[in-house]
C-alpha cells in the first residue's frame, strides 16, 4: 500500500472563496501572508515564551496598512473595503492572535471611534499618527467589576474649568502598557457614557501591566488607572453618547475577529495534516487511521463553513447592511470553531502538540482569550437568543 507524502496543505480553500476575491484583495492577503511567514512566524514562539510583545514590528505592520485599513486615505488609512480588512486579520492571526489583537485594537477600537465620533481636529491630530504606528492606542471599556455588563461602569468624570476630571480603573486592556493614548469610556455627572482621549503623560494616568498570563503572551495587557486625570475638554469625543458608542467600535473589532480566528484554525489544521502524514505508528502514517481522517475531515468542514460565513458577512459589511447580531453570530461561531480545531490538532500531534516547535498550543491558549474578549461566547449566544425571541436575557 502506498501513502501520499505530499498534499496541498498550503491552500485551505475547499469551496473556492478565492474566486470571490478581487485582484487587489488577493494581493493584500498575499502581502500580509508573506510578511507573517517571513517576519512574524520565525520569532513569535520566542516572544510568546518570554511573554514579551514584539513591538519592534509596529513600523512594518503600519507599512503593510494593518492599522485602520478601512480608514479613509485622507486620514492616513488605507481606504480599503471590509473583506480586505478581514483577510488581513485572517493572515495576521495565522501568525498569532496577540499580534492580530494589537492591530484590531489600533484600527477598530482606537482609530474607528476617533474617525466616527471625533471632531475634525481630533481626526487630523490623531489618525495619521495612529495609522503610521508613530503612536499606539488602547481601548478602556472593561472594569474590574464590570466586564460583560459595561453599562454598570464606575469610571466617571466631572467638569472643572477647561478640563474634565476623570477617575476610575479599567482592566484587561490590550496594548495599555505601551499605549500613547487611551480611548476611555466614562460616565458624565448625569450618568451618560462618553468617550475621552486620554494621553500618556497626563498626571494621574498609569497603565500597570498584567503578568503571568497563559494566553496572548505576546500581547501586552494592562490596567488603566485614572486618578483625577485632568483631560482637556477638546479631548471629549463629541459624536456619540451612551453605550452604543463603545459597542459600535466592538462591531468592527468583532467582525475582524470572525476572520482572524479562521487564520488561527487554518494554521493548526495545516500543521496537523502535515504531521499526520509524516508521523508513523503501527507501521503506517497516523493519517491512514480512520479516526485521524475523521478529525481532519471535520476540521476542514468547520473551517470551510466559517470561511463562508465570514465572506458573506464581509459582503454585507461592504454594503453597509451587516447587523450587530450577524456580527455576534460570526464572532461566536468562528472563534469556537477555531478553538475546537486547535484542540483537535493538538490531539493529532500527541506529545509534540504541547511544545513550541509547533504553533498549535500557542494558538489554543490564545483562543481561550479570544473566546472571552469582545463579548464572551455566552454573551453572543444571548444576543442571538434576544434576536430570535425578542426577549433580552440581560434585564
Ligand atoms: P442594550 O440596552 O442592549 O444597548 C444599549 C445601547 O447600545 C446599542 N447597542 C449597540 N449599538 C451598536 N452596536 C452594538 N453591537 C450594539 N449593541 C447594543 C443599543 O441599541 C442601545 O442603544 P440606545 O440608543 O437605545 O441607547 O445594552 P445592555 O446594557 O443590555 O448590554 C447588552 C450587551 C450585554 C449585549 C452588551 O453590554 C455587550 O455586548 N457586552 C459585552 C461587553 C464586551 O463585549 N466588552 C468588550 C470589551 S473590549 C474588548 O474586549 C477588546 S479585546 C481587544 C483585542 O485585544 O482584540
Ligand atoms: P464576566 O463578565 O465576569 O463573565 C464571567 C463569566 O460569566 C463568563 O463566562 C460570562 O460569559 C458569564 N456571564 C456573564 N454574564 C452572563 C449572563 N448574563 N448570562 C450568562 N453568562 C454570563 N476589555 C477592554 O475594554 N479593552 C481591551 O483591550 C480588552 N482586552 C482584553 C484582553 C484580554 C487578554 C482579555 C482576557 C480580556 C480583554 N478585555 C478587554 C476584557 C474582555 O472584554 C472581558 O474579559 C470580557 O468582556 C468578559 O468580562 P469579564 O472577564 O469581566 O467576565
């Protein structure tokens, strides 16, 4: 009996998604893929093992247009469509979810609110420098006592002359330890949620790093401590009031994650296929066993379904028709899919699945954060449940 020694594991596109992509979208995807393979993949395990963020890559990421790809060119963005954005996040997360996080936060959670809700002066002041990576930002919504329920936030501010004085704390904030600015969501004296641009250097603002994470180890996560920080009035985002402000930013980031998770899944799947063809037990490749083939077949099926969901969502995003509920479904499904694929791939590699020579365990542990942040798996289920029944499970 003969067994294949080569399969086309490079191309994970069972339903020919490629044919729906424009030349430009393919070129963008390929450029990010190439960068991930040559610049990120060779170093990411070391950085993750050391729990260090490879911030030296920021200028190269900016050069590739990874920060705010959908922001118009007049503000320094790449002016790209949402499928291009999705493909970029897919390729980046094939490298590492933490590096995709860095780009998601910068683009969807920092540049997006300034673009959508900022004044023209704020757009011109911050967006070009954020796009070029000259400055980095973070997004402070979650608090120690308010994660899934941000409406309960305690961070607040009052007016004092030309300033707003902000007090409170934010928890689990990606990029916070090195961020130059923070989009901080806080309540005004009437209890209305507003967004403020807080700059490093303002007295009373600090961002202690959260250590000892087993997940997203190559991403810097921190707190934001605001101790009577005097923020100039011109730093208030004028264009939005209420929880819909931060939640609108999450739509953009959750959309990116629905693509990103596919990248992590594909990287695990490819690794597992290759390994199963090379690893021999009982005198034959483990790929020859029916139980291994079942695992691989189910992985590819689930990846394919997720790709189709993401592509269709991208089309709806481009038409301005995607609803937050559709985005929730895609984020939840695709992240859960990726985590399941990573766990199954880990199993296929046996003992080798737990070491850093292969990317699987790193992806798997990263995805444990991805399934929690930007709305947990349960919260997204309840968003869909509310859409089906018309009844909110949150009140
Ligand atoms: P609810 O009463 O449903 O809504 C309040 C207002 O917000 C509007 N709204 C939205 N607007 C835009 N987009 C959405 N997705 C929206 N969802 C709701 C809504 O229409 C309403 O507007 P208005 O005008 O009537 O005031 O709010 P609720 O308090 O019942 O909460 C609903 C719930 C639980 C779904 C929401 O709180 C939620 O999504 N919770 C999850 C929190 C979350 O996702 N946090 C993420 C923090 S950031 C993060 O994790 C970054 S990780 C980054 C990385 O490293 O990649
Ligand atoms: P909780 O809200 O306390 O939830 C705990 C558990 O209870 C979860 O399983 C949840 O699903 C469940 N639960 C809660 N409410 C319900 C309900 N009504 N019904 C059923 N189950 C429920 N936040 C930011 O603002 N900015 C960031 O940049 C950011 N980056 C992050 C990076 C990392 C690595 C991590 C881990 C988190 C990050 N977060 C960030 C925070 C993230 O958004 C929150 O962790 C998330 O929203 C969940 O909040 P929580 O951790 O407080 O969990």
